[in-house]
């Protein structure tokens, strides 16, 4: 009986070891990559005007929100002030970025150049002497606190921006529709009630203005990427370099390990080489490394193959983004 029991234990141990597949060793790493703008703005555009049209020719709306099941009005919160905060945030983002030499925020002082909802860009360009005009046309918040302002609060936002370029006969409409979620941990312990509501709407206004800025000019944004860990000493050293963004030194080690006789280590190293190549701006080479990693024969390697396929899809999209960036990035 003991021999049979021992045999069963050995089999269970073997199955346990086999289940420890390559994909179990993935970790997430946050890196920054440059994302292209949504709209291609010509290289010779150096100045931009920002105009707040939200309050022009419109009846001022009282700020309403749901506190539990009750619809309430806060007369101290004004849509005019919130929309101005939004365009101020866009102005600050564009000035800090430095993509344009001149950024002028007119707020709503140029509203007289508009008749109803008809825009006259030619007159606007003459008036502002700028190459690009950005108009905040619609600005609306729907704030709801289902369990009261002391708990989770949602803000369903609806904004519309019009972007006109002097050398382009078309104007572009960009709609921002999103649900921003805030919970109790987003605020100091002593903040509640109306003060919390004020912080929520102002934070939302600032965020939405900066967010549009990231769609107008190429912007560095944080993204997550997978990489493979290993207890192999060389792989641990490469990981140390990668975590400090020293991709070339990491790649030197990973490149050697891609020839490791241990198929698991080789597969991990090939995958990590793809990450290093992406960080060095070589998506095609990165895809080649993923193909090699995918072809490594590993027991129970379905999860790893799926990781490779997903990363190939990400890199295919990244190639398109790089093509757009080549037309947008300026050599200042």
C-alpha cells in the first residue's frame, strides 16, 4: 500500500510542476510611450487661440445633481466658471507642452464673432492672428451620488470641441463623453458635502481640458506592458536594468539567453527582447522576436502563445501610431 501511495504522490508532484507554465511568470511594467494626436496639425502652425462658446447665446443653466434620490440645485456652482476652468486647463497644458509657440485664451470675449451656432473661422483667424482656433461649444455635467455625497460620486460629462485650422477648409468636431468616478479615498477625510461636490466638478473640468490637449498634440502617456520574470541569475540582472529603463543593457543579456538550452528561459528572453525593441522604437524587430518566442516548444505553453499573439496585435497598432507621429513630431 505504501508503494502505491508513494507513486500517487510522485504523480501529483509531477502534475504540479507541469502546471507551473511560462505564462505564470508574467509581470506588468508601466512605461511611457508617445501617443500621436487625433488630428494632424500642419508643421507650420505656430499659434493657437482658445475660445469658450459654452455660454454664448444660451440661457444660463442652474447646476443640478442627484443626492441619493433627490434632485438638488447648487446655486454657488456656475457652468460659466466651470467651462472657463476647462479652457484654462487646456491653455496650461498646451503652454507647458511647448508644441505651439503662442497660446492665447480668449475665454468668451470673442463671442460677438458668432451668430447663433454659425461659426465664422475666417474672421476669427483675422481677429486672433493665429493658425489654429479651438472652441469649447458644449459643456454639461450630470453628477450623481446614489448613496449621498460621502460615498461614490459619478459625473457623466458631455463636451464638444470645434477645432479649425487656418490652412484647412474643414473644421473638426471632437466629442468628449465619459463617466468620471470618484470615491471617498479621492478626498481628504474632513471634506464632505458641498465642498466635496465643488472639488469634484472642478477636478473634472481640469481633467477634461488637459485630456483634450493630449488629443491635439503628441503626448507621452503611461501604458502597461507584460514582461517575463525568471529565477535565472542572468535574467534577474536583465530585469534590474529594464526596471531602470536601461533597455540596451537588458537586451544584451536577454539576447544571450534566447539561445539558452532551457526552452522556458529562451521563450521568456525572446519575449522580453520584443519589449526592449519596442522601447527602442523598433516594432518590426519586436514582432520578429515574438514570432521566435511563440515558436519555442514549451509544455502547457498555450498561455504563453496567447501572450505573444496579444503583443503582436499591440505592436501592429503601435506601428500605425509611429507612422502618424512621424508626421506630427516637430524638430524644435
